[in-house]
């Protein structure tokens, strides 16, 4: 037995110690988080969130909300969907709501049937005429591109608006933003 212990390099004369390693939470520079957003606000100066008029009622949410504005015809919107669904699992404290700006409801229904992995309950804008004024209320130009990501805090204030697709490298920024 002693030969086996020596062969493995184990010192049998000293008591063994076990050290558990715990990963420290990632610290993200707040300036990087603010730079992720096109419109960024502190809790003190954030504007109240006004939901986009949709054909179905908005779900209730406790805590942070992440609103993703997308369309079936938007390539970057569709491309980021699998990643967003994964992030949804990693951020259970954040209610994610998808809002389609597809004008034709049948087009969205066909897309949803072809993509059963996509969550049911996707809202649809109640008419294209509602989009431009709503974008302006979020501090954006009426012609802002989708996908659009809006982060609303627990107090129902808009803290971050981001237009354009996000990528896997943005996860730490999003997690820091929502306080994970």
C-alpha cells in the first residue's frame, strides 16, 4: 500500500486537505452595459414603460422584463431566437415577451407552426400605425430597425433599449443589466 501511495506522489504523513473552488461572479464594467444600449437610463431618470398596442393583452410580470420586437421576415430576428430561448432558461428572474410586428397574422401563425420550439404566447402589434409612435416613446427614431430589445426594471421603467441583433458575447452584459 505504501508503495502505491508513493508511486502516485501522495504524501501519507500529512492530513489531506480538500479545497473547493467556487467561481466568482463576473464583474462587468457599467460603462460596457450602458454602451450595449442605444438608450440607457439609471433608475432615477428612466421613463415609465408603455406597452406597444398588441392584439392580445400583455402578460403580467414580477421583476425585470425583456421585450423582444421581431418579425418572421427579419433574418437577424429569426437567427437570434434559439440563443434568446437558451438565455431565457439562464435568466429565470426575467420575463421575456416576444412581440411580432408582422402585419399579416396568418404569416406569424404559419411561422409558429413550423417552429414548435418557439414559445406560445407571442404577441402581435395591433397595427403598423402603432409602431412609430411607440418607438418614439422609447426614445428611438420611428425608423429604428428590428430586432429590438427593451429591458424594463422591477419598477416598470425602461432601463435599456437596444436595436439590432445581439450575439453570444452579450450575455454577461445582459445578466449584469438585469442584476444577475
